[in-house]
C-alpha cells in the first residue's frame, strides 16, 4: 500500500509540493504502483540551495537565495526553467521540477525534469543588477548544469537576454561553446524560431483537438484568459487571429477586464506595454479576478501562477474546457469538483508543454548547428502535442478518470520504465 499524502490545514492544501505529491499519489494508486517505487518518484534526486551576495548599483550589499531542484534524470538530461519571483520557495521549485519530469515524459521528449529559481523582484532590479544576478547564479551552479546534465530555460520573469548572459558565463567557465547548456536564447545566439510563442502555440494545438472532441466551433467560441504575460497574450493572439475565437475577458496581476462583445488582443497588449496593465483598456469593464474565472465561456485559460482554481471557487467555474497554460493552477480538490461537474481539463504539463518541446528542438539544433524554419518548428510541435493530447484522453478513458490522471499515468509509466531499464528499481 502507498502511504497517502495527508493535508490538514489550508496552508498545506495549497502547498505546491504537497499538491504535486498528492497528484502523484492519486495516479500511482490508480495503476497500483508499489510503495517503494512511489517513494522513489516522490522527491527530487538532488536539491541545491545557493546564496548570491552582490553589490547593488547604489553600493549597498544584498544576498539573494536561489535554488535548483533536479527531480529525475532517468529519461535524459534534466530540463526546466528558472523563475525569478518574490514568492519563489523551496516547495514551489520542487513541485515545478516534478511537473517538468511528468511534462517531458508525457510528450515523450528524451529529457528529465528540473526547475530553478531566485527569490527576488526583477522589476526592482537594474539591467546591470539583473546581469550580475544571472551570471552569479550560473557560476554557483556551473558544475551541476550542462548540455548532458541539466539544461535551464526561461520561466516567470526571466527572458532570452537573461539566458544569453547565463550561456556566456557558462561558456566562459568551461572555455568552449556549448549553446545547448540553456534554451530560450535569443535567435542570434542559437535560439530556436518559434520558441517565444511555443508555450501558447502548443496549448492551442491541444485546444483545437479538445474543441473537436466537444463539438465546439472555435469560430463561435468565447475565451477567458487569466494572466496576460508571455503565454497569455500570445494565446489570445493565436486563438483570435488563427482560430477566430472571441476573447471576452483578460487579466494581469493588477486586475481584470471584460467585454462580452470581444477584446482585440493586439490592442490589449499595446495598452499593457504602455501602461503596464490591462486595467482601464478601452471598451472594457472592470471585473474582479475571482469573477473573471467564473465568467460564462467555452474555454478558460489560466496562464499565470498556481492555485487559482481551488475548493472554494471550483463549483462556480462555468467554462466547458479549462486549458492550463500555467503550471499548477488547479488544486486536487478542485480537480475532483470540476470532473464531477463535467468540466474538461487540459492539464498543465500537457497543455503548456509546447515551451519545453521547442526548447528540446533548440537543443537539437544547437548540437547540429543547423537551424529550422518557423514552419518546420510548428509542424513538428503540432505532431508531438496532438499525439500527446490523444494519448492522454485515451488513457483517461481507459482508467475512467480525468485527463490530469490520464497524463500522469502515461508519464509515470515512461519514467518508471526508464528507471527499470537502468536497473535503478
Ligand atoms: N519554463 C517552461 C515550462 O515550465 C519551459 C521550460 C523549458 O523550456 O525547459 O515548461
């Protein structure tokens, strides 16, 4: 018997790593996995904590805490982004590294899972300070990352420029070029075409397939997007311009707005760039973040941070499909409520796997120093995402469970097989 992950308080209920472990536990139970195998999957292989002390522009001295969680390497070099956020924590990095492991396995790219982070507010740092932080982070981790060990990438509040500084620092340390040490780089330094929109693009391939399954005509469909950052704004553009969807509500960390007659995604992005928020966008009305999630719509896309759909509000979700572009937006209790209410989830580590899949293409291109066109990237991405979506839905049907569990079962079986073949278990 596997020991259940018990949560007693609301704080524990929303603790990211406890959530990741509960999800894993639920999936392992469905497939009857042995306790010792579950244990081997329930913690990272290696967890690194670092401190970065540096002189700020004003002469003051600051110390930042950073992490890298290397979750599982059975299927290949570990892979996952680096998040710079004031609320970054050990628990969150571990959870995100677990989800990266399941993500790479679910879409069947030959990589393991990892995640990194620094507790900081990049919005308060100068360009010079950002560069110092990036170089310091990679210097501290230089023995633990590498094209065949662990390959970082961007995540919340990190970007191609930060990846470029990190790559340069790593190459300086090892004394040779190694572009595949990091992905999400600028195109000029070996980045891949299509990488900046890849998370959104991959999500839209899943949405397209789910719409077919649910008889939703995307040209007549309505979409609400929570979070208007990189993933959220790109998914709005693609769904509106390529599929004819009507975007009726959007939000960011400062608030939410709606218009049931439709919002023009380009205008919203231009307005956000100018004013730093979508709040106050012309032809829209303000709405609370809670009410935005509960709007009547066909597709709801959480595209920001964790734990937005939980026990408290899950019963009020009216969308037919929840497409999770964020990592961890729905808690396990909320999952049960949504499933009972007939709301279909495209689970995070399937829905947002487009980012890491194109990162994998970037690694391959970096090894060969031969680069693909955007068309080639998107065609290959479509094949991988559509197949992973179908596999997930079929597995969920086979086990009479929700799509999240379907995706978990596929991923766990692949990771466990790799561990068995290596003789680890
Ligand atoms: N940070 C992204 C994710 O959560 C991309 C990771 C990567 O490209 O390695 O999937």
